[in-house]
């Protein structure tokens, strides 16, 4: 087999082995008002909690708005309205999510994305309301840390208070770079497959 063909197969093996694993992250089956556990959906979570607003009778709020929009029992939120983060040891993409302000109309949600060296590589800002579920699409690619910060807004007379926001249906993907030995083994298998097909064609 030619050197060019071998190199092409090895490149194909690397591309296939490192292909992103896509997922829509929901929070179904977690514990009401408990922290989203580290490792959930392959990511680490800081100050992100889960809630089942309809099942647990949370009054009129953005929690119910998001749960209704996504037909979910559970959503997630930033506890106490303070910053929350998603991090990973390997790069991940954050494409979109469905969000609403929990209590304050005109709530500002700021997203900050960081690379492996903790350098800011992207940011986005959104204005959220309580009774409107909004799809945000920051399309952050190859990031290692994502920070959520909320501020401001005005409570329209709801019983709860604070700068929390609700989030669900996070579209994300992780990309795990394989070990060199794995790539080599995969490439060898592809080379063998091509050789076998050539022998079969000549028979």
C-alpha cells in the first residue's frame, strides 16, 4: 500500500476517533433543589442546581416557564442568583439552550467562555423575562469553562425573588482526543480492511 494511502487512512482514523459526541442535556431524574453532580453528562458543574417546579408546586415563575416549554419535570438554575459554571478536562461545545428569568423581568444573563489556559475566548449577553422561554445560541466551540452570571431586572410581583435563571435542553458536545495507540490500532485495522478487499477483488 502506498505511503499516501496509509497517511490518508491514518488521518481518517484520527478524525473518526475524535469526532464530537453530541448530546442534549436535560436534568431529568435528579434531586429537587440539589446540586447537579459533577460528572453529569460528562461535565463538571459549579453552583448549578436542579429543580422540579411543577411536581413540587413552585409558584408562578420562570422555572415553570422553562419546564413547560421543554415538557420536562426538571430544569436547572444558578443557586442564590450567584455565578454558576460548567467545566471540562477536555474541550466541549456549547451550542444552545432554553432559558428564562426565574423572578425578574429584564434579567441580564452573561456567558463567558474560556480555553484550556483560562483565557477568555467568547462572551454573550441576553435579556431574559419570566414568562417567555428563550432559545439562546452562543455557539461556543472547543471551550473548557463556561461561566453564567446574572444581574438586574425587576420583579413583576411574584412571590419569589432573586437573580436566578432557569435553563434546560442544553445542546452540547464533547470531543475526546484519543490516545496515540488507539489511533494507530484503528489505522492498522483500516489498512487491513482495504488490503483484504483488494485481495478479494483479484480472486
